[in-house]
C-alpha cells in the first residue's frame, strides 16, 4: 500500500481501519467492515490497470470507494479519468465514496509530482440505464470493474453491457466470485463468449476477462454451461 500515491494510501489507510468519514451533509459516517474489496484485490486492479496503461476507467458500485482509490492510483502519473456508476451513493452511502474520490482526484491533480490530471466523475444511475447511455454517447473504457448488484441476471446484464463499452484489448473485472451467482456468470462467459478471454489472476475472488474483438456469435448461439452452486468456504 505504501507504493500508492499519498492521497490514495492515506485514504485507504483510514478506510481499512474504519475511521468514520464525512458524508455529503458534513456528518461523520461509520464505515462497515464488509462493503469493500480486499487490499490484495485492490492491488491486483492497480496492476491490471497499470499494465494496460489504462487512461479511461469505469466502475459499477462505488459505496465507500475502496476500489475507487486503487483505480485512481493507477492513473498516476499518466493521468486519465475514472467514472463510477451508483444510484445509491447518496441514499445508502451518504456520499462518502464520492467525496473521498473527488478529494483524492483533486489532490493528485494539484501535485505536479503526480503527473497529468486525474478526473473522477460519479453518475447516479443504475447500471442497466447508465451503461447503455454511455454507449450511446460514444464512451469507451480500457478497464471496467463490476461490483454492483450481485444477482446472476444483474451481473450478466452488467458484463454484457460493459463488453459493448470496452475497447478491444481492454479488460473487464468481476468481483465476488465467492458468490455462486457471479461464478455462474463466469461459467457462461467462458463457455459462450469467445470474444472474452479469461486471464489468470492472483486473486481467485476476481474474474478477469480481456476483450479480444467483436462478438461474432450467430443469433441463436448457445453453449450449455454449468451454474455454480456450492459456497466457497473461505468466503470474502
Ligand atoms: C459491494 S458495493 C461496492 C464496493 C466498492 N466497489 C468498494 O470496493 O468499495 C456494491 C455497490 O453497488 C451499488 N449498486 C447496487 N445496485 C447497483 C446498480 N444497479 N448499478 C450500480 N451500482 C449499484 C451499491 O449502492 C453499492 O454501493
């Protein structure tokens, strides 16, 4: 964590030690112990984004913004932008993740040692509405992190729409493979989406896919796949 730019490592230190954070109304809000990615998962996101030299990042599911801080760190020193979709940022999370991300992006952009400017943007839209709107606007991203609603069909919709927004050669990362719902989406992708190549990762709770190119399946293509039923014992 020490290798991260100071604004990110300081914020993550405070979040992982569950120090209450200011919400958008100025009140201190408690940080719960479960709504977050693990440090090793964040570092893997950082590595993936840096290896890709990604300048345009998208995440679905902001909450307190643990993943957001790692993704912002990956933009230093090249600069770039991170967009986060979350319709419940104000209602459920008191704007904590958004406020922290905006302050981190501003601090990184202020410091000449951090390199080119880093931008953060929050869209208060559910993914099933926000992702098509971004596609219609011609947006494209190098890395898309999916950590929103975790039911099978929601995750499948997220990854289907995300693939339409991903640049060829870009990467889509799914979080929470400990859940049978998410592992079932991964099983579908591996057996049906030849345009999405699964990449090895150090974190078995992450599913990492690279977009090879166009989806060239026939209109009636379908390969049966095995859905995951068992629960992981070492749950995230
Ligand atoms: C597990 S949390 C995300 C944690 C975050 N990635 C982190 O590491 O700190 C899931 C988030 O998804 C958001 N969410 C739920 N349904 C969503 C939807 N349909 N579209 C976008 N975000 C959604 C929730 O409000 C919540 O903030």
